C-alpha cells in the first residue's frame, strides 16, 4: 500500500471529448482513496514538465461540481504535447530533470493519459525507474478518437467522436436530400491509419436514409477508378450520394490519397488532410455533377455537446481504476477495457503491460470490411453500437455550454515566474 506521497498526471497527444473525464476520474479516485497528499498536473505533458510547467490540481478541483464540469469539458485541461522522450542513453539529463522533480515533490505515482505515441513515454519512464531502482509507479490511461490502441476493446474518446460523426452524417443527409438534382457529398473523417472512426459513420443509417452510401477506409486499398465506378453504380439508384472517407486512405502501393504536406510530428506522422478535397476535384472532372467535400477536422474530437454518456462514464471509471491499480502496486502498464458482452453491453477494466501497447496501431480486421472494400459488415456495427449510447447533461449559460476555464493554457503570463527562475 502507498502511504500519502504525492502524484502527478499528464495529458498528451491529440485531444478527445473524454480525456478530461479520465483526468476527473483520477482526481476523484485520489480523493476517495485518501492515499495521496497532493496531485499535480503537468502542463503540456512531459514536454511542459521538462520546462517546469505544472499546476497543483488539489487546489483547483475541490468540489464534486468542479470535477463534474471537468468531466464534460472537451479536449485537455492540462494542455498537450507531441513530444518523443529521447532514450535515456542518448539524453540522460532529460531523465535527471524529471526524476529530480519527482524526488523533490515526493511523487510516488505518474499517471499519463494518451494514445500509442504517449504510451512511449510510459514505457521509457518505467524502464528508467526500473533501471535506477526508483520507487515510483507509472500508469498509462488510454485515449484517442482513432481507437487504434492494442489490447483494449476501445479507447476513451472514441465513442463520443463516433457519436458526433454518425450524428453529423445523418444531419448532412437531411441537408443533401432536399435538392432534386444529382449530387455527391464526400465527408472526410480523422483516424490516421485506422478506419474505426470513419466506419462509425455507418451508424447514421436509418429507415429513411442510407447515408453513407459508400465507406472507404485505410485498411482497404483505394483505387480512383473503382471509386468512380462505385459512384456511377449508386447513381443509378439515387440522385444524392453521400460518401464517408478516411483521411488516411491509401492506394495499393501504400501512398496516401490525401493532399499531405511534408510536415511531420515528433513521431514521424504526416499531417493528413485533403483526401475529401482530392476526391471532390477528381469526381467533378469525371461526373460533371454537383460535388462537395466536408472535412470534419477538429470538430469531431472536441464536440462535447454531443458526447456519448457511455464514453464519458467509462472514461471517469478508467481514471479511477488507474488510481486503485497504482495503489495496489501496478506500474509499467496501461488500463484497458475488456468487453464481456455486446448485449447487454458490459466491460471490465483491466491492466496490460505497456510494452505490448506503446507505438503500436490496432487497425480494423479485414473481415469487418466488405469484400468490395467500400462498406463495413454487421460485426462492425454490433461492435460500434453500444459505444455511442446515452447523452450527457451539459449546463448552458448565455446560450453557451459551461466548460472549465483554461486561461492557464493561453495566457502567456501564467507561467512567467518559471521564466524568471
Ligand atoms: O491522434 C489523433 C488525431 O486526432 C488523428 O486522428 C489525426 O490524424 C491527428 O490527431 C491530428 O493531429 P494534430 O492535431 O496534431 O495535427
């Protein structure tokens, strides 16, 4: 059992609607367990901590009301980074700075909420602690709209993004079907090399709308010629066609169809965007009918007004479970969802060794995509359906949702005292 040291929590990678719910879960778990004196928050993840940027969260969130508001606030209260920790043999000074901070602040546990790249930080901190025999626990908590972390049934944040995508798809269908002229509307959806979020567009289908008519995912090789043929075939049945397309679709040689630039992040990922626009321009030439593309872009990962209650509730629980696991002695691990049943939907939260997770991508099994590579199967829908269930209660003031104040992230004077030191 741990006895009343302190702990620190960080958030890292791309945002989601549920990552603050996991932070709230960690804070609630700490309050309930009474095993830590104070909980600190890294500002801008491990990169910010290296610059000495942190907050005392025990002083910030003192009431259940403030923790509940945190749970429904989109994106990251603590800010983020896309920072790859160098290997300790290459840059030992980086680890000396971090572990000196942990010692001086009596940190006995580090919680790090992030995706597969951020779990690289969990691996490296855990390995260094083991090497130096440093008494600290390092526990990862998953998040990503991409849903591409291995060993977990799904990731916190995915269900809410999926609910936004499916809802928006249905609303776009209402917008599209009003005109009695042929049209093609292409919706570009995030997810990098994994098509889970694009696949969730299929949840939008109702008795009166079959949008999306076609779905293209990174897991199935994309051909422009086949795409035009698919559109022409559907056009024989319907005037208005709606297509869901992943930002990361690739041709048979693995080249991205999107208009990617040359800029890459610290983990070597290209910024993907423009697949929809590329297909729009191509189709306009081929078909000569009205063609429009819509890039959902960042809206799909911060639309807290349409969050999935299942996702938010589970995200709080996985944060709490991480605290309990750390108290029980867990380290070098990430908390995972294990699905017990689809109907009734039931999951349990279990830890898994971090080496099997960090820097790895879980893509859609080919058997959950139809043979033609332009739709998903019923197995996929069975998997997705429970994840978007339920609605959260967002409070409103002056017509706007009430979220947590994030002044500390954009006020350049907030951490001025650090620059003076
Ligand atoms: O990793 C999550 C994600 O939202 C991806 O779906 C997307 O490709 C990427 O982040 C975009 O990252 P950034 O906001 O850093 O450009």
